[in-house]
């Protein structure tokens, strides 16, 4: 007879295996991030398969022992997935294998002790291990967003909020798992908590696939030069120029933006703009940060929003659509345009446009 737990297990196994295989075979030009994404989802499915077999009375000693090793695998896999997703030319080297030593050590310990190594002390180590990696992943995403804001003008490249939800779900899995262990030791029924863990794992699989697999198709990711440039800006060391020199450079920048409208290029970078106006990239960034109190992405998108507002108020053709305008002013995503427009004006583009209908 199948219980509710068995049903959840079957769903996770079926969906996890299916999605992992689809990621691996669907695109001949797979990115390295795809392999790690498939590994994370496939590992979840494999772990639950072991628990399902245990519940059916198959290989109980082996699968119960193996279960305590999986927790040392998810953190490194998630970290390297994010590194490949956010860095343009990230290379996985043999040195990175050191991250998997705790998992390997657990496997050896389980084999050598026939599973008796899986004690509560090891569980505490697992909790610290996976939460440490979630923190590393969080910092990695924040670094990515900082680098993008300093170098690029495409807002859709900052849409990684789904990863924060992945981090939240992984943390909830650990916390609920802890609560389940506590209730087990004090003799309370842990059925609800046990199944909550499985449901959270199912949520994690779907978040990773439906957002992560789409994200890996997008051509984003910073380079080492971008990272070095952003790090130099964070050092707060300034290029020495006088107030008069700064004012002339600001006038040069504003005249170029007014006359040439470079923000209409949706792929505009700070390096491209610096070349166009013959100002060192570092100095240009300092001017934007100090004079306008904005990073590059906010600076450029302010001009795009202002241009869109002008087009709404003074349309060339009343039949032109919001989509046509957002592409013309330099946006490449409707969702990014709507979000940026509402942030600047407090209302949506359609609400703003309706105010100026004839």
C-alpha cells in the first residue's frame, strides 16, 4: 500500500529524473551551468529514490546510511552552478574538487563503519556545511549584481531574485530537518515535518528547473575584467582631477547623451560609453557615482525612462504601442521596462500613457 509519503517520493523521483535527463539531452550546445543544474536535480531524485526503496523494505541498511552523505553534496553543486551561471568564462579546475572532500569523506566513513558514522554529531556538521554554502552562494549572487550594475545597462540581467528563493527553500529544508530530528528524539510524531521536507525538495526542483534552465539560455555573465573594474571602484581610490575638470567632463557626458542618445543601445556598457566620449572608464564611473549618486545601470535607465515618458506625452503616432516605445528607448524586456518605469514614476507605463490619449 502506498502512503502519502510514498506518493511524494514518486513525484520527486519521476520529475527529478525526467527534468535532469531533459536538461542533458535537450540542447546540443549546453552550457556548463546546465550540467551542474542537472546534477543538483538528479541528486535530489537519487536521494529520494533511496528513501523510497527503504520504505518498501529494499536495501534498508545501505540506503539509510547513504542518505546522510547527500547533504555534503548539495552545497558545492549549488555554488558551482551559480559560478557558471554568473561568470562568463568560469572554469572548473581540479583544485575545485576539494569542495567535495567532505562528501567523499562521508562516503568512505559510511563504507568503513557500515553506516555507524551517521551520528547526531555528523548531522550538526552537515547543517553547518550546507548553510555555509548557501551563504557563499548568496554572496556570489550579490557580487554578480554589483558587477553588472557597474558595467552594464541591461536590467533583465539583474533578474536573479528566483535564486534567493532557492536559498530560502534550502535553508527551510535544513531547519525543518532539524525540527524533525528533535521531534524524533523527544518521541513526537514527525510525519508532518518529514513530508514538509519532501515538499520543499519538490519546490526546489521546480524552482531550479523552471527558472534556472531558462536563465542558462540567456547570454549574461560577467568577465574577469568586469570583476576587476568593479573591485577597483569599491576600493574608493579616486583619479585626481580638479572640480573644473570634473565639470567639463560632466558637460561632455551630458552633451553626448543629449545629442547622440547612446542609451538607445540596449547593449550599452560603461566601456562603450567611455570610448564614445573619450573619457577613461574608471573616471566615467566615478563621475556617475559621485555627481549623480547612481551606478551605471541606474544612470542609463533614468534616461531611458525619461525618453519613454516624453514619447508617451508627445507621441509621433497615437497608434504606436508600449512595446515599440520600450524597444526604441533602449529596453530589451517588457518586464524590466514595466518594473523600472513604475519604480521611477509610481505608476505603470499603460497608466501613464492613458493620461495623454487624445
